[in-house]
């Protein structure tokens, strides 16, 4: 079979067939009297084998080794091809993500595109200062897609940069809260914390609903940040978690402040006082926890808190009794 026929049959151009010959991959059986190359059926099978291996990403050099070396072991080469394919996929995925984010920003012209690319690159910089400047510029200049800000804040370890990113997310609006919610289920504790702290700074109803759901999160840190944020928003469903934080001495001072803020609503003051008193009555609550609970009653207005303090001023635990008596004296002085 002549080279033109082989090219039509195999789909490999005559030029490539001549290249294969120059590399020693396919040697024509002979030549015609006119000097044309002749290929046998064995040559054609070899060409198909070459094309099959090329489709896997093998170089022509490796293909020659695979076909001609009887001792050639493919396992190591295949593993290397898998790594290369994964690297290419990762690079293409990164490019696709970047293009999607540029499209989401709806740039008006190429100048906007260049600014967005620069900001995206700065968000991934090794310099904390560069990342912080990018976060602060994300709202003031060409807006960076919210998805990029979420990815950045969930991976940011520098507290100053993280604060700037949380601010940028709060200003950006959009679906930031929903995207951050995925971070609450991360297997990494630091990512869960970054997610709940970022949600806590978004001032909308969707973020509040996510914080309310987070009160049942298995992670105590997530529950604590959610309760503190909800307390600042006047959400009564944070009360049980805030009281438990006082008992367990986890951000207990902040939790007591949040309870005091909630108690400014007279309808909630007695509920908070009752919750604190119920915890004081638990047999499993230790002496130091009982003192913290008593101290938390100090800034809870209303008769329920006052009655509880009167009872506690006669408590068997002298430290609790003295604390309650002192608080009562201060409350009397303010009346």
C-alpha cells in the first residue's frame, strides 16, 4: 500500500508518516520501482498502535520504547501520565474559575478586566499586605466577584487580612452568606470558624437565619460565635447557648454582655433571669460556674433577677452569697 492510501486509511497525514519514518517508528516495507514507499498490513497495525498510545498522551519517544522494548513496564509511565493529566485539569479548572469570576463582575471594558485580574492575583499573593489592600480595594474599585472573596476569607490565616475580607464581603452583598454556609460544614475547624465569623458580619436576614441554624452545629466554637452575633441582633433563640457559654467559661464575659444586651428588651429579661437561675439549681454546676452565673444576673433588670439575687445572698456557697449581696447593693444604689 502506498503512502497516500495509508494516509487515507489511517487518518495520519503523509507528512506525519514521513516523520514517523525519520524517527524509526514506522519503516515502510520497501519502495516501488518508481521510488514510492510501500507499507505492509503490519506497518498499518503499528501506525494504529502509535496513534492509540499518542491519544493517552505518550511522547513519540516513549511510544517507540513501548513498542520496541520487550521489557518495557507501562505502570510507572501510566502513573506519570495520570499526574500530568491531573495537573492539566487543575490548571484548566483554575483558568475556568478565573474566567467565570471575571464574567460575573460584568466588566465594561478591557480596563475593567485587567483591574479584576490584578485584584484576583493580589488576593492570592504571598504578601499579607498585598492581600489586605486587595480586599479593601475590592469594593472601592472594580468589584471582585463574591465567590472570590468567600474563597479568600475561608483560607485566610492573617487576622488583619481576614478582617478586611469580612468587611468586603459585608459590603458586597449578593449570595455571600449562602456561599459561606458551605464552610460551616468543612472538616477543618479553622474553616468553620472563619465561615461563622464572616456570616456574623453580614447584616441581612439570610445571614441571621444561617446563624440561627448554626446554634445546633456540632462545633462549640461555631455555636459560640453564632450566639454572640445573634445576641447583638436581639435574637432570643441565642439565650440558651449564651447561658451555657457562661457555665462552661467559653467567652463567658462576652456571653454575659450579650445577655445584658438582650435583657434591654423587658420581655426577655425575666426569661434570661429564669434561665440563669435554672442553671444555678443544677447539681452538676460547680462553684466557679455558679459565681459566673450570679455575676451574669448583675445586668439583668427586672423583679425575677432581683428575687434570684436575694435568694443567692443567703447561698451556702459564701463566694456566691457575697457576690449576690454586692450586686444587690449596687442595684439598690442605682434605684
